[in-house]
């Protein structure tokens, strides 16, 4: 049905004079439940559906989206009108051509069909059925389950249609003891509902919140730092994702623009982006332009091997798209991003790595990110702990961290064998030497 809508829109665009046309259909059926102060406060069901149309006239692009699927002709005409008014782009070559897709496993969970308001409410109640420490004063949590359908067609024969599922649970806790206060959070997400680790997320938030009550300053200096996967998202992955974006590289807006085939990290670093990874949150058979999803080696044993391309940036270099055009809605144009960014794992568990640190820092979270142009980073440690004699001790009071991302990647001493999926990033615990910590 949805693919038929896309094919109809493409035919109409060609009829109205488009040299090339593309239609993207997106539908999201989601259920959200919110806990506030340990009670179920909100339950919401939502549907968001629509199409996005891109047309090309003499290298000029017109883009229009609509939620009115009963008047596709009007949407196509508006896209044509916008293309006629747009400035031609000499770098535009073509939308992707038809190529075979590989079926991706583990992205649809049939059990979502049986989840209703009662079952979701019971899941929330089960999450709260435990003994919380009396110092825990507030618990807020959110549960979301969703079913997505995406279809795409273009005038070069591309046709794709796929259904997937998604579930996420996040929790925030606050604690108080006398004049001491602390807060922490955790989350879990999965394509398969039974793999949603709600208990683990609750336990992590509970334990970290209590541990955060004991805050002390640490001396400024250079420390070995063990980076939790949650912290790696901000300290490493968000900026690395942008720095490997071919559009930013081509415009010299990435600190890695001139580093292809050069050593940018320690020999123990291999990073792969894989849009076909079974069960990955970023997995699908095709990307946001209809190019086949694929596995791309970005960094291999510390050497920068490649960047992430959509069809536009790939054509500028005479290359093929790497399948990294991403859309999270029909309301915007596709952008370049990782699908599932996977760090190759090490040989030892994180607890064994920590046990050999005499004095160091355990970095749980920072919400600051490095500058993508320079790779430089200076930010606050939102949640961190002092490590002494191989044990995680008190939390840090008003500490900051400063490091160059290029230096950080080069100073990675070890990656753990255990890992977490943080959204679509598969991340181990990472031990980095000689990191500057600003304390007292």
C-alpha cells in the first residue's frame, strides 16, 4: 500500500516534467507511558504518517512533504514549483539507481502486536516493584514502543518497503541524605521487546544515584580515565560521526578532512559502520535514499580507511554511496550519519581493567562534545568517580576534562570485552592514558 503511494507520486512527478523524482513514505505508530514520582502519569498513543517528495528539474531540487495522503497530486505539484524556483546545483548528478537489497534480520518483533495499554502499564508497575533505598526521593521514567514503516521509490527503479520495531526505557532518579544531593539516569533500547533490559537500567540508576551522594574534589592533574559507554557517546561518538561525514570532509569542516589513509588512533582501534547488523537500531535493508545498506570499515587498526557517503557526496568524488543517507522523519531531507557504529572489542572485562588502576577517573557522563573542526574538547564531568587501588570510590565534585580527540584516540590503551549498545553505537569501556582533569 505505502509503496504504491510512492510509485504513484513518482509517476505523477514524471508526468509533470520532473527529470528525476523520489518519494519517501514514513509511518510511526507509537505508545508512550510516563512515570513521574513513581506513579503512572501519562499514557499516549500516536500515529505520524506522511510522504516526502524530491524532484529535480535542470539540476534544481524541489522538496515538499505532506501528511495528506489523499491529495498526492497537490504535493507533487508543489515540489515541482519549488524546483522551478530553486537555484541549479552543478554538483548534483543523480538519485541512486536500482540495486539489490539484502534482507536484514532482527529488526521486527511480532510481539509488539500484542502490546496494549494494559500490558504497557503492567510493565511499568513491574519496574517499580522493588525495594528502593530510603534515600531515593524521586523516580521518573519513560517507556516507548513503536512500529515503523518506511517505503521509497524513485524514477530510476528504486523500490523499497520495510517494517521495523523499536522499544526504549529511560529512568532518572534523585537522592538526598542530609544536605547531600545526587542524581543519575540510565536507559535501554532494542528492536526486540524481550531484550529491553529494564531491570538493569533501574539497578544502574539506583546504584549510581546513591554512589553520587559522596562527592569530593580531586587534585588537578593527568590521569588514566576509564570511559563508560554512556560517556563515549558524547566524548567520542557524536563528534566522530560528524567528522566522518563526507559532506563535512569535502567542505573542510572536519578535523579528519586531510587524514585519509593516515594513522589517527592507536593500533587497537577498529571502527565499522554496518547498516545490515542483525537487530541494530540503525539497521534496514536500504537507507533514506534507497541505496542498499552495507558494512563499511572506517578505521582499521588506527588507520582512517574511509568516510560515510550519501549519493550526492559520493557522486562528487566519482564513488558509490556507502548507504549512509539517514531519515528519521518525512519532514526533512536525508542527512549523512552512521547506521550502527561498532567498535572492535578488547580481551578483558571492564572490571579487570579497572582493578589494575592505582589512581584514575571513571567517567560516566559528560554532555559536552568536542569541536568537529578542530577535535578539541573542554567540558564538565557531569558524572564521574575517583578510582583508587582498583576500586571505584567517591564521586567527583566540580571536575572538568580537557583533551584533543585525536590525542585521545591515540592514547587509548585498552578496550574492554564487555560492551553496551548506546542507541546505534556498540561501545566497550575505553581506558585512555594521560587525560587532563581539572579538579581543585
